[in-house]
C-alpha cells in the first residue's frame, strides 16, 4: 500500500507528465485545450482505482500462465493508458468516465500482453506461472467477513492488505459483475456516493444498492471459502 505522502508524490509526477503531454500536443482552439485540461485533472483523480484495475488485469494473464510475473509494470502500463485516454479525449464522457477508462485499460493491457508474449516466445519458451501458496487462514479474513456483514461498518482499506487475504478477496471479487466490483472498490478507496455515481454513470441510489449488495455477496462467499479451508 502506498502511504499518503508517496501517493502525493505519485500524483505530482503524474500531473507533470500529463501537463508535458498536453503542452507537446496543444491544439489551436481554446475549447479543445480546455476540454483536454479538464480530462487531465479527472485522470489524476482516477489514477489510483485505474492503476488497481490495471494491476488486476495484468494479474489475470499471469494467473493463466500467459505472461510471467514481473514482465509488465502496472505503473508504466497505467501511464500508457492515461496518455492514450488523452489522445482520445473527444470520446471521454463526463458521466461514466471510469467505465470508459477501464475499456481503454483493458485494450491496452491485452495489446501489451500480446507484444510481450510474442517477444518471450521468440526468445525462449514461456515460463511456468507462479503458483499461489495457501498459508493458514488469516485472522484478517474473519474480521473482513464481520465488516462486510455489517452495512453500517466502515470499509477500511487496510483490511485487504495481507497477501493471503488479498488472494482470497480477489477470488471473491472476481465473482462480482465488473461494475459492482469497481463501485465497491471505489467505496473502499473512500470515494463518496456522488463521486462514484459520476465516475460510473449511475445514480447515487444505484451506488448505495450496489455497495450493499456487494458487501452481502462478498461476506457470503468469504464464509463459504473459510468453511472450505477449515474442513
């Protein structure tokens, strides 16, 4: 997990890079420049959830053995996604921006994975994927189940930091529809319902219902998983 200070440094680094890109591709019309500047600011706001999404997408290819771990850096890939988003600024919606960014990220990750896969196949045979190691059931997961089961409980981000806890939670999150998963994770990040609604193109009421349903769904799945590991 990045500490608040390091996240501020990362945001400043990102802003500097986006401003540099804007300067190098500045258009003649003021309206165009203003629109792209607006998008750059929104991209910075969405950086953290977007990078997490990219990390998960890369992780899928690693888990399936398509790509060895460590080949693609999620930070570099996220930067590439942001630059491509700026290049296609005309397509960026004001509502549902995060959904649009995820589509861009998914395409970018797939393209980069295919490039790396071809490079690796040309140089050597594909390495075996790294397997998961199942340590004993962490106490974190028990606490996570309790928190998810209580609709009034806050969802502290540090609950999902343990390696084994993260693996088990990721398995449960993969069972959620993508929109539900990303809404839930934005809530974990501390976004309020209005921010999430704008990012996903939903109403606040839909956000509340999705978060509540996701919590209940994840709690049930984690209980089942816990019982499986304890038997």
